[in-house]
């Protein structure tokens, strides 16, 4: 009876050890979302800088 219980216990332990498969897991790449910039954003900063320089020159 002791051998039967020991064999059953080893069977349970061994079966849980081989529960996974040998295939590599499939890992999906993270999704990267880029926000679209408007074409006027590239010209807005230089125009603002030009206005600030013109205001500084006019105040002198």
C-alpha cells in the first residue's frame, strides 16, 4: 500500500512538471502610436520667435 501511495504521489508531481509544451511562447510586439503633427507647427515656432525679436528691437 505504501508503494502505491508513493507511486501515485510521484505520478502527480511528474505530470505537473511536464504540463507545458516545448513550443516557444508567442509574444506580440507592443503597439506604438505616434501622434500626427500638423504642418503649421513647424512654422509656428520660428514666427513666434521673429515676433518676440521684433518686439524686443522695437522697445529699445
